[in-house]
C-alpha cells in the first residue's frame, strides 16, 4: 500500500536561496535557546497557557513517530519469514514455509528454484513426524498448438518412534506433477 501525499509543509529551508531559507544566525540562536529550554524539561514552554498545549501535542506526535520508526525498522530489516511456528499456528497441514531467498534480488527471481521445506510434528508422545516437500523444475511441453505447464513435486514423510512397541523409522515418499494453467 502506497503512502498518501503529505499534508504538511516545511517551516523553513536550510539550503537554497529562497525567502524561506533560514539564516545561519537565526538557526544558531534558536538551536541554543532550544538546548537551554530542553535541559530544563521545557518547563517555561509547558507553563505558558498558549505554548503548553502545543508543546504537549508536539511531544505526543514525536512519541508516535518514534514508535512508527521502530515498527518500520523491524519490518524493513526482515530478510525471511516463517508462516507458523507450531502445529497450532502453522498453515493447514502443519506446514511452515522457510525463507525463499535472502534479499529482494534473490527471492524467487527468474529461475530461482524453490528450496525444499520441512514441517515437523512432535504432538504424539515419543514420535516425531517430519514432512519434506521438494519442487522440481517448472516444465513446459508443447504438442501441436497446445502448451502444457507442470511442476514436479515430491513429498516425503518420515516418522520416528523413539521408544515402545513400534520403535523405529518409517519413510513414505510420493511423487507427482502439478498441472498449471
């Protein structure tokens, strides 16, 4: 979703030569006055009947901007994501997808292969079930005027029972082709 157009305008500019450019002296004076006032907790401004509410509201906006910067930073810095972390939060079938690349230039670009991904289920006592899904290369087949697109897929389920009567490992592998339209 794109950001809407800003509704604010600058109070002054620090570059250029227009009438809105602040002088170096004015900027130095106001910076020094602000430093003195903030060292005292803006008590003089907050006590003023007209300035106090404005300073209070400016602080509220500054706190909100700081919060938004934290949220933006935490999301901007992500290079991968897991869709689900347990059987109760994973996608249907208890499947969790792994990272499909490490940056905008490597995630599913052109001929990037989908990596195999695995979902583990330890909901049964002494049993671990692991399902690995591997995709093959996308295939295009042309017969006459008809073109068929397919994607090979292999699903391997490994069940390990660590103790008891059925202790051991069993593996079930199924391979198929997904037709794409």
